[in-house]
C-alpha cells in the first residue's frame, strides 16, 4: 500500500499555504511534517483526511483494499480528541470501534498499551488533559486502519506516555501501516522522512 | 447496521447523563403551558379552545430548545470530522442522531401532553387528537430543526440564529397540526394527512440538507 500525493495545492483564507507539494510513502514508512505555526501542517493533514478540499492536485491510496475509499482506510486525529466527557473511556472507545470498523485491539488492551487501563471506567471529563489525549490516541488502536494522519499527537503527554505512543507507532509501521504526522516535537521514529513547510512554498 | 446502532446508543447515553436532555425539555414544556392561563385569564372556554394551539407552540419551542447542541457538541469535540470516515454515509448518521434525539427528548413531551392539557381545561377528545398530531408532527419539527442545527454547528452562539432560521420553516407543520387537533372546518383526516406527509417528506430530505451543511462547515 502506498500513499501518493501529487502536486498538492492548498489555499486558506486567501493565502496559498502549500503549492505543488508531491510525496509518496510506502507501507511501513512515516512522514513527519514540520514547519512554523501557520505554515499549513494541520491544513495539509485535514486535506489528506478529506476534510478540506485541495485547490489543486490529488492524494490517493494505492494498494490492495481498492474496494474501500481512502476515508474508510484513514484514521484522523486532530487537535480535539473526539471524546464525550459524559461517557467513560471504555464507552467512548467502544463507540469509535463500532463506527470506524474495529478489527483491532479491545478497548482495555488499547488503553493498556498507552498505560491507562485503570481509568477505563471513569467518565472522560474527570481525566486530565494528558489522560484524555491518551484515550484519544487509543482510538487509533481499537479500529484497524492502515493510514494514520495525526496532528501534534504528543501534546500534553508526559515522557513515559510519549515513549508508549512511539512504541505503538513503531508497531503500526512494522505491521505495514503508514503514518503522516504533523509535529514540533520529535516523535521517536528514527526512520521517518521529514518535509518542512514554510508557509508559502515547501522548501 | 451495527455502527448505526452504536451511534444510537451513544446518543442516548450522552443525553441521559448530561443531565437533563429529556427532563429539561419536559419542564420547559410544562412552564410554557402553565404560564398561558396567567396571560389569557381564567376563562375556561377560551383556554379549552386555544388548548391545541398552546400545546403545539409549546412543543415547537421545546423541540428547538435541545436541538441547538445536536451537531454543535460534535463539532467542538471533533466527532463531526470523524463521521466522514465511518462506513455509513453522513446522511444515515444524521438520521440516526435525529431519531435518538426524538426518542430521548421529544417522546417524553408527547407522553405528558394529555396531562398538561388538563391545565388548559381541554376535553378528552381534543386532548387525544392533540397528542396524536404531536406524535405525527414532531418528527418534521425535529428534522427541520436539524437543518438549522447543522447550519449553525460551527458557530459559538448559534442557538438563537437557529431558532430564527427554523421557526418560519415550521409554519406548515404548525398550521396543519393545530387544524387537525382542533377539528375545525377541515375536519381531522385531511390536515392530519398533510401533517404526516410533511413529516415523511422532512425525514426523507432533511438528512441530505444537514449532511451538505456539515460538509461545508468542516472547511
């Protein structure tokens, strides 16, 4: 499976953020998008997730599961965690597993991988910001989808949780997954390629 | 079907736990009905005659009360983005959310309508007819309201704007609902059939309008 982006152009609010960006990543590879604030990292990820239209170019997934659309093979994790505060961590994850297809870890196993099995039955609104983020990250593990588009995944995480998530990402890659991550902080992915957006044209 | 069932269950749980989706709507409905006699005076014949109209207006306002958060909460926590990545189409997701909202917030209103109507000195027959017309007409109010909710999903204080957008669109349902319930010149069957048609039409078309509005709002 490959993610191929050709000549992507993205405009937001009258500014051209990205012009003529092309890249391709294969199964097991990660791409890290860096750049100053406002350079278009989040917009690029939202575009790849199908939430923003590109004004030029296109991105597609090539590979075996041609019957599924790109959206159905994609996990998107934005700045918000997509959790309902009134529900427990387990209920939130069970819902997303059912809606996004499941076929991966159980809710409690996913939480265990991120070091949070003890909060499974707490309402999410009672958790700290870092714990919420970890429950949000656990969503990536409860539904099996090859392409992860993750935006600042390690915000609010402590060092131990960052290492746990890096391990989860490495396992995803070794299982043939693809990752595109926008970040300022190092993610612990040694093999990842990096592109730098400079707010205008890619350098 | 399983993903949509999971969505229905989640909507139910959130509405029940957040305190009061259902009960606040019913209490608001009660207050609206209860203040009417203070405004209109103690003339029981007048109250009984206006009863169906009062109950319908109160039901319309109570329906709108809970609807403004229908998509706004999902927009704030990011769920709205992810619905586009699920296997069921966004239109089906919208319809399931509306169905969950109707059963958890509107159905209790209809159940208590015969009770509240007694405060307006209504007889058994108009009470029964009003309850029946609300049962047939509130799906239309919910679906029309959902369009307003989808259009204002990304606005911070969209509730009032939503009411302004939605109330004029609810007029046809209001006309036929009150006409059927008060059994005027047109009788019951004709306006009731028109009301049911409005509901069915809204259920069939509103999800597409909501989904289009949500897709626009994501950008």
